[in-house]
């Protein structure tokens, strides 16, 4: 078991604050009164330093269950990444975008820009709105890869935390999970959670307040999770046993 080796993640999401301006029916946060706080800048800079010193070459974002533009420090944080030679991706619902903000973003190391649009009546309406956003904010005028999603489409019940759709499969699923292999998520309080569905840190693998993110990734806990989920043993984890997401055949 301890000989089992695996590569470093290629994406990390660090939740810079705990707030979102929306209350979507398919989002765990909507049904939770969590505190409204910001991750201290000193902690964000600490984890960025750990990533830099650990030779991380992947992409860093600052969302989890928050909307990044509700945090007015976001440009300062992107600036810090640039200073350290780190690259970013971002995901936003677009509500708080302005032309000036988009232009300002283009100065940083943002390699991928994902706009997740909500409230579309149907596919046609979504296509129309996406085009309007592109033209109005000139989202395709910069060097990043632009991705526009019809927000919420295809979302499941978030490992049982919401009742967004009727569950179609028998739980626990006996399928391996693609979610935890290449990405890691850090909650606003520093908890490094199992995956992007682990809102409450039920299967936390560490905390960046007192551990290095690279060490957390290579911890025994993480190793066990990878091995178990590669074998399709979702039943071993409370969260995974309720989850029908990210299935790959075993
Ligand atoms: S099975 Fe579901 S809850 Fe478990 S790690 Fe994968 S995506 Fe997350």
C-alpha cells in the first residue's frame, strides 16, 4: 500500500470566501446557513507558496461553493499568482462581471475562463444568452480558453445533499470515481475535502492551516481514498455511498 504512487493533482480549487450571490435549487449551499467569511489572505498566500515551492504546474482557481467576484480581493489574489508564476482558471456565474473586470482579468495568468449561465428557459435561450455575454464582455478577445456552460444542466443530487432530480441508480454504486484523481478542493476554512461534493468535509484529508498541500495529497488518507475508489468501493465512504456522480466502469 505505501508503495502505491500517483502523480500530483493538476487542478486545485481554493475557496477564497464562503459566499455566493445566488440560491440555486441544485446547490448544497442554498440549504445551509454557513457563516459568511473570507479565507485569510495570509492562508491563501501560504498555500500558493507551498504550490510554488512544490513545483506545481497546473491550474489554480478560487471557487468551491462561492462566487469569486463577491470577494473584492480576487484581483489581488490573481496578481499574487502571477508574481509566483502560477497559472489560473476561473468559474463564475457572470452576475457581477463588468467589461472593466474582464479586461483587468486579461492581465493575469488566467488560462481558462468558465462562465456558468443560469436561468436559461431552454437550450435556444441559453445559446442566445451565451452569445450576448461573449459580445458584451468581449470574452473571446483574450488569451484564455473560454467555456460557457448551461449551469445546473446534468447535475445530480450532490451525493444526497439536495433533491434536485429523482435518483435513477441503485445506491451504493459499484463504479470507480474519476473525480479525485487529478483535482483537489480546499474549503474556505482550510479543510482539504475529498472532492467537490464534500461540502461538509466529511472525508477531509487534511487542513492547509497546519499542513503543506503537497504532503496532504500524498498522505495515507488520500492514498486509501484513491485505491478504494479506483476499485469502485464507494460503499466504504458515507458520502460516496450516496453518490451517483463521476462514474467510470471498473
Ligand atoms: S464517489 Fe462521489 S462523493 Fe465520492 S469522491 Fe467520487 S464524486 Fe466524490
